[in-house]
């Protein structure tokens, strides 16, 4: 069974919720982010050049996620190694394309 496709974004933790959940505000990718975030920006540019917007008036669906707020939980390895996440931390989140309201925090930037 093939692995599901995941979308990766960077975000800032805006609120701490019970049961190790966090409210994360997605941000646009910066130049100082990791290589995965740079790859996402290349995918965005290729998507807009291909012209396959499917009737969205020239706006790609990924741009709707800028400044969106999602509920995220910590990934298994972050729990295993007890990496703490606090308010205002910049994190990398992985999202399933079928449920864009939930995300998994996979990396905390230093």
C-alpha cells in the first residue's frame, strides 16, 4: 500500500491546547527555512505556470492556506525524544490533503 501524499508547511504556534495539541498559524515560506520548504515554493511556481487552476480565477489552492490556522499534534519521534514546543515557536507541519484542518508537527526550528 503506497504512502499517502503529505503537504509540508511552516507555521508559528499561536496557542497551547490540552492533550498535547497546538493551534498553529501557517506562514509563507521564508528563505531561511529548510530545503523542504524551498521545494514547496518551487512546486507552487510550477503549478501556477502549468495553468491547471481548474476555475479558481488564476489563484492556486495552496495560496488559500497562507495565514490559515490549523490544529496540530506532535509527531511520534518528537514525543519519544521529549522535544518541547512552546508558544511562539516556528515549526514545520505535515498535513494530509484530505483533511486540511489537522496537522502533525514534525520539526521545531531553532
